[in-house]
C-alpha cells in the first residue's frame, strides 16, 4: 500500500524471445565449403556455434540479437546433400533453425572431389578399368579429368576400352614430369604444406636414398590447421584405398624415411 492506501504495482518485465531463425541469406553453395551465410531471426545473442549437417561451421559471428553469420564447412564426403542448420547456445541448448543448406558441385574442385569420394573404393571400372599392381596414378588422373583437364598426346588413357595409355598416366616419375610442365601447377615441398588446398596432388618417394623417384601419388582431401600452429594433411586415393590417409603417418610410421612433394593447382 502507498500513502494514499493504493496497491503499488510491480514492474513488468518481458521474457527474452526464444531463439528462432526466419531466413538464411544463402541456401546453396560449394561442396568444398567456404560459403558465407547470414541467418536472420530473434533471440540469437547467446549463440556460440553453428552446425551444418552436424559439422561445425567456421567464422561464426553474432550481430546483436538478430543476426548470426558463419562460413560453411565442406559437405560430408564431398557429395551433394541438403544439410540442416542448427545453433548451439551458451547454456548448451540446441536450436533447430528449420533452415537447410544445399551442397552442390559449383566449382571444378567440387567436381574433382565429388568424383574422388564416389570412387575411392568403388572403382570406376566401366570408364577407366584398373591397373592391378598399382592404381594410384590412374585414380588421381581420373579426378583431374573430372576437374576439367582434357587428355592429350602426352597424358591419356583408354586402357579400359583399347589397352592404351601414356606413361604419364600410370608411372610416378613420368606423371611427376607432366604435372611439373602444366602451366596451372606449382610444385611445393613438405615445408610448404600450409599452402596446400583440397584437390592438390601429393607425390611420394618412400626411399629417397635410392634416388629412384616417385613411388606413389594421392590427392589432398583435407587440410587441418591445428591449435599449435601445425598443419595436418589428409589424402584420398587408390592402392591403399583411403579417404583421409594422414600424410605424416604415411612418411613416418608406414614408410619410415619417406618424403613427399606436392603440385598445387591454380
């Protein structure tokens, strides 16, 4: 009661709006990731992370209560798919935004990686057959065709239909020389690994002391920049069929004393 015998009213407070998303600025993008997306809604000030199909996005930023921006990660196994967008709040709750992001093959690298992950263990025998002793070069060169490279007199294979091929298609040293001759490729060394990109080519020499050159080839499938500043490289390829074979394990544990160099493709 106040001095006049009237009841004092209690202050009215409004509950913070529940987190919700009403729109996404971009709904489709590259299989390789890297698409910037902005989500508009309300109650978004406590968001701490964004997931795309269950995979954490990068570069998450909050603008007040109404906007969240982020950059998409690569698609799962580099395959086209519709991925649900979800948010995680500081209190641990997860919000289903009701929005999806559709991954599609946009770039030549997308086409290359889509092919690589479709055929890393399910070999494309109908189009390319298989070199039974060592199919690593055959596979990597197939992915370069999927990327848009055209076969020529110096680099080709019709092994499946006619039994013919260039040595640059299947032999490590000849393939190394051919890649080095291409105008869109740049040779990198182990010390340059921070400059690698998805779709670049890895050339291994398991026994450099014997001076016999390249023994194996694979394709960069992931480049991880670790918290300690180091860079880990994962690879997809044939012969040792793998999606994410670790570069350092390959040249230390699996082939002690081995080394590698790379071809970065513009």
